C-alpha cells in the first residue's frame, strides 16, 4: 500500500514546499474514519510564493509554441495512464470512492483531458479577416495566471479538467484542492513536472475557503475557475467581478431525469442508478429528481429495488465493491438530515434510509417515492445517495416541472420515441443533457450549467474560449485619412 502522506503540503515552483505554521489539515479515510495524512493550510507567504512562481513561469510558457506545450500535456497523460492504479488507490483513500470506479473514472478522465488539450493546442490559431486592401488578424492570447479551486468529489479529474485547457492556452495555474481531499492534485503537479512543464507552471496550495478567497482577490490573477456549490460560487464570482476577472463556475444541480412509459425499463433503471448512486451520489450532474410517468411507476420502483440489492457495499479498496462511503462525517450528517426531512414531509421511503452497519461514513442507497415538487428533497441539492421519484401524466407537465428549479446543470430523458426525446431535451433548461443515458462526460463534449448551476464550459473546444482571449489587429495598407 502506498503511503498517502506527501513529503510536504504544497507544490510550488516545481518542488514540494512546507510551512508548518499553517493550520493543520487532517486527511481522513472515509471508509474507516482514520487519519491517513496531515497537511497544512497555506500561509500568506506560501500563497505569495505560488503566485510569484506562476507569474514568472507563465510569461515564458506563453512564448513556447502551442505544439511544444501540447507535447508536455500529452506526456503527462501517458505518465498518468502508466500510474493509473497508484493514482486510483490514492483517489480512493482521499475520497472513499470505490476502486472499481476510480480505476476507470478519475486519473483516466484526467489523462483524457491532458491528451485532448495536448492535441487541441496545435489548433490554437487566430484568423485573417480581409477588408479590401486592409485586413484584421486575430491572436489567441493566454489570460495569464489562473486560479483553479476544486470540490472534494473528483479531486484528480477537477484538477486536470482545469489545468489541461489552461496550460494548453499558455496560462499558468495555482490550484487549491478542497481541504477534504488535498492529496491527488499534488500528484498531478509532480507528473506535469516530470513531463517537462517548467517550474511554477502548475502549483498546488492547500487550505480552506480563506486560502481560496486570498487567491481570488489577488491582483496577479486573471481568471478563476471554481468547481463547488452555488453559495460558494456566488461569493467567488462576486469577488472576481471586483477586479473584472474571467470566471468559470461549475456549480451544483438538482437535475431532472424524465422517464416516459415507453422507455426500455432496464435502461431507465440503469440510468437512474448511474445518476444517483455512482460515487455514493456525490456527483454535481446527478439526476436526483426522477420523474416517472404514472403508468410505469410501480414497475419502475419494483425493478429499481431489485437492482439495488446487487449493490456491493463494502471496503472501497476491494475491487468487487460498487458502493462506498460518503466523503466525510459532515457530509453524511447533511445527507441524513435530508433523509429525515423526506420522511417528515411525507415522502414514501422505498429503499435504504439508514446507515450501513460498519465503520466509516456509509449510508444506504436511498429511494423515496411519491415525492412532490414542494418537498425539500425535491428542491435542494443533497449530494448523497438519495433518489427522489416523482410521478407525472403528460409531457408538457414533465417539462414544466423539470424546469421549475433555480438550477440547470443536467437533464435526461428516457423514451423509445426519439422525436420526443429530442423535443423534450430541447425544452429542458440545462447545459449537459442525455437521451437514453445518464452522466456520461467525455472530454470531447462541453460540460457546464445554465442558471444558478454556472457560467462557462469545461472540456471540448468550447473550453478554449474560457482560457484565452482574442486580440484583434487592424492593418492599414494605405494612407491614414484624418479630418484635419
Ligand atoms: P464548496 O462550495 O463548499 O467548496 C468548493 C471549493 O471552494 C473548496 O475548495 C472550498 O474550500 C472553496 N471555497 C470555499 N469558500 C471559498 C471562498 N469564499 N473563496 C474561495 N474559495 C472558497 O463545495 P464542496 O467542496 O462541498 O463540493 C460540493 C459542491 O460542488 C456541490 O454543490 C456540487 O454540486 C459541486 N460540484 C460541481 C461540479 C460541476 O462541475 N458543476 C462538479 C463537482 C461538484 P474548502 O472546502 O477547502 O473550505
């Protein structure tokens, strides 16, 4: 077993850095509750060193050809793939997510992003706009020093989804992981250095919200990309706006999954399971409001209950385990509070609802039926393994109710009628949508939300617009005409 304790808390200017005067951050393995590492929050001196290193590295890196920048990212992707098991074990210990998941969804997804943007870097060109004798050309420029701030559910993936396009475009980054899962981003920094990234290009500083806030408000920072909750998003967006910084906000959701009575039942149940119980439900895009057309409601619930019996709840490091603990005691308690509210407000508990009888922060996969739109569990993001099943009669009703939320991250539809599938998805107000599937997130597809769920897009070519800016240059070939 690899020792999860890093040699120091931060990674700055190409090397591990410690400052023991920072507030201690214990790293707790969610499957047992034991402390597996202790890090320290960044002090002002550490934050300053990271930003200073990034500023120097960025100026040099922006002058490197996009092809060479891409080569570094591609090499980093190869190293990540070669070390997938080691990185996956670390991700499992950091988050508690089953190794069965982390082996295929975390370092691999991070490597996909590095590989994709490593390739896309070659296409970072401007355009030529002819204007008769004159012309305009555009230059796609880096933004400068960018800050990434991560949530705790996908620490490796979030770091890579931000770093890969940022670095491809010629920026440098200072990344702050969630204090709950501080370990994985350090490995990304190590790997980028090994792949040839110059010192200071990708730095990791640890800490709570205050460290994030210090980074966001520093005048050396040109852009902030946050993955987190809506309340944090509001604060960070407002702070960034003070200095007119660029932002990307990947925030929470309460996404609808609409299942029509002509849907393939097993596929729909599978989609609902993927959209509620993967990573113990700690996924921003989850389809936690499952609208099931009345005709198939009971058969859907019966099939779901059968399939839930197949969940293997246990030691996340055992590859047979398919359902692990919540990330922390605190998150478990938040989710338990929602389960109690669901019961108190009259929802019908169909499955789960309690703790699993073992050490660690385990909750059973939980399903409520007969949920109504006004119930707390249908309105608020729970971020745990709690599915709310609501029933509906007509397509128009399902669309109206699905859209009646402040969020707009994702939406899904299950139906055999493909015209209806496209028609309904076209009317659902969400950024990342699915027809007869749920929660796929290939790097080729833009990812992000509308309404309170966020601003900007990660992944795909669309991300380049959020990590670069265009300079336009008007070139006059003749004489300048002036009024006097
Ligand atoms: P939080 O919003 O609590 O925290 C997100 C990050 O922001 C953490 O690193 C946190 O630090 C930091 N932070 C907190 N306050 C500030 C501040 N004032 N200034 C700068 N940074 C700050 O989210 P969670 O970590 O609890 O993650 C869960 C949330 O993330 C859910 O709402 C989920 O939907 C969302 N999410 C969205 C995704 C998306 O792509 N749309 C993907 C994954 C999750 P610390 O926690 O260390 O104090």
